[in-house]
């Protein structure tokens, strides 16, 4: 390991508060842009930013610290504090940058910088600073260099004294190190091997003499002061392979690299490189009124999520990116239902991306007219129109995934594969013997057209089937390698279980002796019986004295207070008036019936603020126990708010969920009926309910009222052969109003509680759903066998596909262990930051398998492991270890309830515990 990296490993605990992951490589990035490419930058431990853009120090999550750029010897004219700078400190203008050169020899500068420049940044939370222009005093002929150096030394000492724990990275400043090296965290320098000549606007190779001088200085920094060194070199963004080679060369020279464009406003190349976790999805906005209902979102995003990718949506009319960074986007997917107005623009853009090497997967239709020339460039040939009937004469195993495709001759695009390395997935033969290829894997990606994508079953509303395996097709078309997948269905090796209840029907009378309120039946017969995490909500207009049922309000509010007082119930709002159509309710015309859009409340003009913030304030002030948080909104009606409404949630630090349409069952045996994790509306993300509620299973509450028991089929089918969703028991208060519905609820609860799960609150799942979008996977350029995980704050599970290499648990810090699942192994992380190294693991190596609890600590010691578990029910967990190991909590030995080889199953009558596993040897 390079000496510089070894030193930084020892510094990581103070850098990011981690004490258990010192084996992870250190990586730094520089990005001075106003918008941070978060996915690429989270791969790094430190990112130096231009703080005046407003970046919060924690913007990239718990494992990437932002350092603030600070110019020491010059002040740019755009800096707000320039006007406050004493005139005596301003000496001349640097013609290269237009900045004011400072006389750093004067004591006033150290005080000004400490108070006016660093002080405000420290108050904002910055603890690390990159000090640039340390040698600009050399531009001043009338300033004594020795005096300037003394002034800079005084500045460093002032900062260290005034801001204890401050971490300073120098840009050069070698001459200052004899006096202040103990206050320095690292030393950087630009242009080690490749530089930028600003006057000529061109990239240059650094002359050998200059490079040798700098390498000698770096050696001195490492050897004399034991400080790490950072090299900042310059190459164009398109020279990615050259940048990678240069970064590896610098790592071999004990230099921590950053290679980027000279503006430092694009994503460069460092010691770590992010693995792409996004796919750009191009869709036709004319298909539906909102993205929630488009084919791309309904059918493609869930398979992408399952493979570990986040969908970024654009339309052909948007400002399409000129170039996709392969470290951020794994490819492009399009779903067009036919020719579109911008078809030719889409065609030109796609061809440009294909020429640049980006893989493209096309579904349903190309979206543009495919003439002979365009087809030829794609390795295809236009054939004569087909003559019915068509026969599927050859097919790949991924064809016929859920039903045999039934293409129509009139709808068939007459193309065949011409490229020698293209692979037809399906061959159709017409009445004249002419062949066609409606599905293929091509050198540039692949396509599934018409019936070979999704078919709507005739005469059956809402029933669709896949004609090909979308999971396998995406992997082959986009050339997606097997790799770990952040998985929000599972925690600590067990499938998640959660319950959330929409408040509809709170005032309903139950069809039981005495006609009790449905809410009372729910409280007594369900919530008090099943003491696992629940989210319970109310509709304010149904329960408040100013609502629709003032005569019942006293009873209703009292029941709600009892519900909300239960320890295993978290509190949620189901809005004020229960909007049914979120995008219409706030702009309905005067002649629209209010009842079409929300509960008909006399004199009420709907507003999102009243629906969301007002209802939450009502619950906080009248129903919630003192001190118990109320942060959760469960969307009502079609659960399809727009970006402005979601902004309210984000601006007020609230959580939200609902929407989606996961109803896969024996009646609808298709993954087309499984929704993605959620939906992005602009910069905001709305997590969907993992599984739909009883209203769907009871035919919109018209019967059969026992129909919700069929949700068990949904749980089974979304659990195997692929684990697509958690177990989510989701229903309304009115389910407690009918005997059959209540019995169905008990059946569902009893089945779920018999499964090996980890019960969690819906708010826990919501955090995992958001974290799916932000978790970072990266590889070290000089260690391709190690994967680095960052920002796994809420989501601590990686699903390892069956064809992914075995993890080496002994050399994977932060990875506690794995559990077998239906579609691979589930790896449990012990912290937000971990490393996964592939290789063999000894059979007798102690490791974690699963638990009904969150693993909050996992520390290896020479002959023991200290770990901690926190659950919402009595602990149940499984460890793998030799029979000679001894488990204890405090001083009490814990005996396994049973054993299966090395697997030891334990149970404790407590919800949380800190334990120690002692193993001989």
C-alpha cells in the first residue's frame, strides 16, 4: 500500500468519524461547479468545493466530507468580502485571473482571513479547507519573501488555534512546512504529469525537469513530514481511459490523484471511481397526463430498480445531454408507442450516443422512421412487408417470458439483423417464407418491439403480460455486469415486514353487535393484538370537531389518541379532505363537482398547504402524545402529486408514501403489475407503497370483502423467484367494519408473522427507499477486486446476484456477513461505509447471517466480535461460527436455541442488546 494512503487511513477516524474501516482507500475530488454530480463524487472521502455556491458540508451524505476552497494570496473580484478588505492589503491585479493579489506579510491579513473568510465557513459546518494561492506573494516585487512566509505561517497558526480540529490541505506551500507541518493535513500540487497552459488554452505534458522537481518535493513531504500528497493533473473529460491510466501511475508513485478539466467543474478521475447507478430513460410525455402512468415508468423502472439502477427521465423534446458519463449512466432506455413529432431529433441524438459507445435498449417502437440508411447504421436491414400469418420459427430462452408473443403482420416493423455480431432473439416467418427479427441484441444494445415487449390482454382491463424477460434483456442489451444491488426489500438478511393504514372510514360503523365504530374495532382487535410496527393515519375532516361528523368527533378523537399513544404505532396524516385527484383538485373549474376531487367540505377551497401542513398541525396539537413526532403523510386518492406539492414535503422535512400499483397475484401473474420503488417528479422523490391495499383486492370495496386474503399471493409472488417487494400489509380503517374483511386481516397478519422477517416502521422503509437513490458503489482504480460502499445510511443490504463472486468476509471491513435468498445472497452492512472484497472465506470464519433487528455495531477483535442489535420485538438472530465459540451479553452466556452446522440460532427476550462472540484460536 502506498505510504501516503497508509497515512490517510490512520487519519480517517478524525476525518469522517469512522473507527472501524481504516482499510478503505482514501480518495479526494475537486469540483468547483454550482451543481455537484453527487453520484460520482460520493465515491470519494473528501470533495473540495466552492462553498460560495451554497453547498452544505453534509450534502453528499455521511461518508463524503466537503472541504471549502479558500484562496489565501489572492481575492477574486466576485468575493463579497473584497469590499471590506483594507486597502493596504490590496497590492495589484493578477492579469491571468483578474484577481487582487494580497500582501500576506501584514498581520491584518491573518486576522481578516480567520474572521471574515474562514469563520463564516466554520459556522456553516465546514471543518476542512483547501488553501490555494499560497505562493502568490511571489508576484509582488516589493514584498520581502521571508516576511510573506512569516505572515503565512502566522495565518496557519491562527487558524489552528482559533478553530480546533481544523484540517488544512495546502496547494504547494512547501516552504511553509518546516514551521507549520503539524497543522497540515495534506499537501497538493497541480501539474505533476499533465498540465494546462491557460494562455494558449491547451493541455500540455509537464517538462521532465519540472516534474522531477515536484516529485522530489513530494518525496520530501512524505518522508520528512509524514504527510500525504495529492496530485491535480489536467486532461479533457473525453480522455477517460487516459485519465484512468494516469491516476494509476500516480497511485504507484504514492500520489493521491485527481485528473480533470482545468475548470474543475466536471467530474474528474481519482483513486476511486463510481460505478454507474443510473439509466437515462427516454419516454413519450404524450402517453399520459403524468409520468406515473407512462409505459416506461410502469413497465421498465421496476426491472431497472431490481438490477440496482435509478431511472432518470427525459423526453425527446427536452434538452438532451450531449454526452453521457459512463461512470454515472449505464446506458439509455427508450419506450415509444409509435412515431413522435420529435422522432428525427431523437434519432440523431441516439445515433450520436451509440457512436460514442453508450448502449441503448429500445422497447415497443423505435420512435422514428427507420429508413434504409438509418437501419444500415444500426446493423439492420429493411425487409419487404410481411404477409400474414406470422409464425415464431426461432426464439431465445428469454422470449415468451409470461406469454407467447402474438405479433400482428399489420403492426410488424419489417427488419432483420444484418450486423455479423448481432443476435436475433426472435425470428418470425411469414406466409411467403420471409423472415423478420422483432427482437435482437445488437452491438449497440438491443430492441424488443411491439408484442415482444408488453401486450395488453384483449378484453381484460388492466391486464398486461411481458413477451420477453425484461430483466435478462436489460442485462444483455445494456451489457450490465453482475454486481451488488442495494436492496430495500430486505434488512439484516430477512425480508422487511411493515404495516400502514389509511384513515378512510374512521367514522364507519362496524357490522358487529352494538355497531361499534370501525376505528374502535381496529384499535381493540388489531392494533392492540399485533404489536409490530404500524403507521396509522387519520383524515382530519373525518375526525375533527370542525369536520364532517361533529357529533362523533369526541369519540373519534379519543380513539385516535389511544391509537397514537401505542408504542408500536407511528403517527401519519392522510390529509385534510382526502383529495382523490391530486393534479386536478387545486385547479378544478367552478363547474367541477368538488366531490369528484375531495371530500365535500362546505366553504373549503383546497390547497396543498392545508391538506398537508394543516392536517399535520392538527394531529400534533390535538391527537399526538406530547413529544411524539408527526412527520409522515400517506397520500390519498390517486396518490399522484406534482413536483410543487412534493416540494412542500421536502421543505418541511416531512416523509411521504403511497401510490404505485403492485398487485401481482394469481389473478394477475405478471411483473408488469409490480411498480418501481417510487417516482421522481423533478428533483423530488415519492416512495410508493410496496403493495396495494384491500380496496383493489375487494373490487373497489364492492366485494368479496374477504378478498384481501389474496394479498398473500402477492407477498409470495413478489418474494420468489425474485424478491421484488417487502411484505407490506396496507389497508384502510374501514376493513374493520365488516366481519369478512376483519377475518381476512387476521389471516394476512397471521401469515406474515409466521415468516422470517424484520418488522420495521414505514418511516424506516421510506428512508431506505430514498437511500436506494443515493447509495454509492465504487471501485479503487488500483484494486479492482474491492468494491467500496458509501452513503448506506438507512439502506444496509446489498443483494449479491448468483453469478457475482464470493465475498471475502475476512478482508471486507464493514461487511458483517451474508444470508441466502431466493435470488442470490443478501449481504448485511454494519455501517454506512464498507468495503467488499471478493475471494474465498474460510468455512469456520464467524460471521453474521440474519436477524429480526438492525445491526448497529459489528467490531472484529483478535479473538472476539462485539456487535449490537436493535429490534421492535424480542430478538431473533442467526450467526455462523464454530461450535467452540461462546456468545454472551454483559456477563451472561447466551445458548443457541438450535444449530444447523455452523449456523447458530439465538433468541433473547429483549428488543436490543450488545453482545460479544468469543472464539478460541
